[in-house]
């Protein structure tokens, strides 16, 4: 018997889009207000988890073939790279740099080396959260 979950799938698509968009907002808002890579990563993982719960696990893995172990590894490498970057200039490990640059068409923009580190945290949190949950969900005990 095939069951049609049209309303569930439609609402899930809309709500997941809102959650994923809000997670990106939280990520970028984290430099001057509460937020950042950790909470943005948790919200992003929740948005993807909602898709996994609403649709079939195999269907989502077909549409989004993401290897979360690689996502964790990439996040860890980016995080390590931001720490080692400062040592190239003779500064202590994880020294962060900050400056203003005039970038057309945005004008004066503040750029900092904490952004790649926040990306690293974001990737590690998304990878660990979803890898843990999907590993438990995939167990055939």
C-alpha cells in the first residue's frame, strides 16, 4: 500500500528552507551578535534532519549524496589551516587578523581570519551531528 504524504512533504520543504536560511543568517551574524559556526551548524543539521525524517532516508541520500565523514575532515583541515596560517607570519598559533578593505560594490568591508575558522566549526558540527544521527538511524539491530 503506497501512502501519499503530499502535505507533509510540501510543508517540510518550506520549513526546511526557512531553517537552512536562518542557519546561514546565524552563521554570518555571529561576528557581532550571538551566533556563529556552532549554532549555525546545529540549525543547518536540524534542517537537513527534518528532510531525512520527512522523506525516506535512502531518497535523501540519493538526492544529497553527502559523505559526512569527509565534511568533518574538511572542517578539521580548515580549522587547522587557520591556526597554522598565523605561524607563517611569526605570530602565535591561532592569532587572528582583522582589517578593513574597500571592495567594490560593497564599499568598506571588515574582513577577519575568524570567518574561515567559523566555517570549520560549522562543517564539523554539521558532520558530527548528522553522522551520529544517521548512523544510529541506519542500525538494523
